[in-house]
C-alpha cells in the first residue's frame, strides 16, 4: 500500500500512513490498484486512475502489518482483536487455561482479543528483546529465521511454572519455531500448552512473500502431514480442498496430526470465514491463496 499525506505547503507518501503523522502531516488517501500519480509540494495529480479490482494480502492485518497501521480504512490492531475474539467464541466452555498469552509481537493483539472475549486473564510469560534482531520472516535462510525467533523471546518463569497456558501465534508455517517454544514452556514447568493460530492452516506456499515461500510446499507442516495421511506427496486439488474445509473429516485429521507432532495440549486454527469477517472488507478484495489455493 502507498499512503498519501499532506500539510500546508507539502505532500508526502509512505508505505505506512502512521509514519508521517508525527511530522505534522494528515492522511490524504491511499493509492488505488494500478493508480499512477505525480506528487509535488502543491498537490497530487492522477495520471492513471485506479482500477476497480484489487487483491490485498490478508496477512497484512493478521501478521506483518504494523499494529498502528490502517489499510483500506481497516485498523490492524482492531482486526487482531476481532480474530482473537472469534477464536474465544469457538473455544467457549471447551478448555479452561489459567492465562492467555500472545507470541510477541504479532500474536499479542490476537491474545488480548481472546482474553477480552473469554474473561481469561491476559499475561506475558515472554518478553521480547528486539534491539539487535529483525523480523524473523525476513531472512531467506530458515536456520536464520529460527535463530532470530528463539533469541528474541526471554521467559518469565514465575508466569509459566505450573500454569495451563493458551498461546496465540499469528500462524503455523513450518512448525519449527512454535514446537521449540512449546518444548521450552514444558521445560519451564508449564502444565498445559494450548495453541490457537490466528489464521487457518497454510496449505499453499505464498507466491509473493518470503514468510511461507520455499523451494518446496513440503516445507509446510500441513503438506507434510497431508502427504503422510494420503500416502503420497502428489495430492489432487480436490483432495487438498477437503483439507482446507474446517467442516471436513480430513481437516480434523490434519489438525490432530499437527497437534501430536508439535506436542500441543490442544490445537484449534482460526477459520477462514471468521478471519475474513474480522477484517471486514469484501472477500473478493482479499488474497486468500495460502489458505485455500484461491487468489
């Protein structure tokens, strides 16, 4: 996204609209799909009008958008609260953790939404140390991603020992980082670790961004589990579609296999329909390829 801002005698543009607010600029608008403009201090002139169709990566709101950002008028922070609330509604009365926590930073707002909806206390059993570490999805080497994710999280043992924890992360891609986090929690005395990803299972590698792109879709934990259940990596689109349907038996089998492989006490993914409702703009404007193979 490209956001335009203005103040007296000046205009600016940025990928994140909040970045110019403290410089005295006020939001003007976001550029539309395919729009081309010329910007001068006096104004902004459109050369090519925006198209009528757009496809925005839904992960902007779920994961890598900055909390204070707004895209298409939709707040990132508010969307994450909505996702957490949706997860809590699906869980209502089925589990009874002592605390709700979010994997810093992208899981925190989701966890706050869950805690507010469920009434279960929110807590911070991890503190994130960020001065020397970038976003973990940015490096192209998976080993580097894993190291960054591990080094940034500092535990608070008094909030872990003997507790039943419900932990919300933005997603499960390969499963490596969250498995190590869960094992660390058990080693630190956690009684239970319930996992609630804020998005549906990632079944297709993203065609555009690094965080779920890889040399093979078999790097995704979902595809490894599906291959194991089906007895082959060569799975048809018709079968894959069943694994993306939260009402299907195959979906339940996949989730249970992931739960066992990663040693979670319980696992429930956010549903695609709940997540799209949490964002709140027409679904035809959102790219959902990594979850259902449809962009």
